[in-house]
């Protein structure tokens, strides 16, 4: 029996993983980790597969990282799933990308509920297919009382769109007299962003070797630590995630001070 148990433990916790665990200071885990999940297309092309095969594989990978984040008691995991610019892709690819939330939640929602994960969404529902909105709304509703990891999907999200919308809302409040122009400050702007209920990300990860933000959380990432890897999203695993956090823990955050 004991032998069986230790085998089970080994299967779930490899020597390599233990090494990373030892390196991590569990009292200084980033509270909010945001990931630009990039490189699905290249993952597929390098195997002679159609791009959507890469997106399917990328979707499967979400679980692995959600589990790793939950186990480390990360409070918020924001995943960039579809940008406001991704509409420029061929229709078939857009349709497939927008079918992924539904596919993912259909198979994973029961597990997310069981694992105490709260599903949230950041982006505009406008133009999203009804079936996508329904799947996401159901997940948000069914997990709203959970108290564990907040799994925040940036879906049809673009930072410039988000800021323009915030400015519009603020302008309307000034116009109606609800707000005075001289009272607009950073907190007021932050409160009108789609991320208003979340702390700013502590750590941003981007996979696939691209060193850019691609219109992702421009306001919120002002003082976040950035970690880039050439690993493509479908190949990004728990160990890479831990490596990013270990690097984060070796950075000195100064916020402009000393
Ligand atoms: C990331 O992979 C997924 C989305 C942008 C939706 P890509 O589809 O951008 O893959 P690459 O960058 O072309 O390899
Ligand atoms: C950013 O990746 C968007 C998502 C990961 C959802 P892209 O692949 O769309 O970004 P660019 O085009 O390389 O800047
Ligand atoms: Mg890309």
C-alpha cells in the first residue's frame, strides 16, 4: 500500500518539479499572473498541421496551467484568449477560436467547479457568437460563489478599446454632472476599466518568442514584471510556469522608488 502511494506521488510530482518547488518562496507567489498565450499557429505549422490543430492543443494546455496556478495559490490568472485584432484572421480560424470557450467549458466546467475556481471574463461581448456568450455566462454563474483561483479570460479584449470605453463612460458622467472633471484621477480611470475588480498583474508571461504586448492590459501592466519565453503555448508546462515565478521572485520591484 505504502509503495503504491509513493508511486502515485512520484507520478504527480517529478524530481524536476520538486526542484522548482524548493526554489519558490511560497510566501511571495505573484497574486495576479497574466499570460499572452501565443504560438499555437507556429506549433501546428512546424508539424505540418493546420493552424486550428495548434489552437486545439493550446486549449488543452490551459488546464495544466490553471492547475499549477491553483496549486501555488495564485489569486488571479488572466489568459489572453482572443484579441480585438484577431478578427482580422480568416473567418474559419476566427470561428474556431470563438468555439474554444464553449469546447473548453463543456469538458472542464465540472472540474473547475470542484476545484473552487471562479471563472470571469474581460472583453466586449459585442460581436461574439451567442453560443460563446451563453457558455461563458453559464460558467461565470456556476462558479460565482467559489473562493479559489479567479480564472479571467480576456476574450475579445483590447486595451485601447477598453480605455476608449472607459473614457466614454467618464465623459458621460461629467456631462451629466455626476462627476467633476477635476476629480478624474488614476483611481477613477482604473474603476472604469474591465479589470476594475482585479489587482494589477504582478507578472506577465508571453510565450512564443514575441517581445510585445499586442494591445494587452497597457494600463494595468505599468509596473508588472515581464517574462518572455520562446516556448510555444502548447508546449508551455508547469515547470516553465514555475520558472517564470522563480525569476519573478528574484526581481526587485521598486515602483520608481529606491
Ligand atoms: C495564439 O496563437 C492564439 C491566439 C492569438 C488566439 P497564434 O494563433 O497567434 O499563433 P502564432 O503566433 O501564429 O504562432
Ligand atoms: C496576442 O497574440 C493575442 C492573443 C494571444 C490572444 P497575437 O498572435 O494575436 O499577437 P501579434 O499579432 O503577434 O501581435
Ligand atoms: Mg500569435
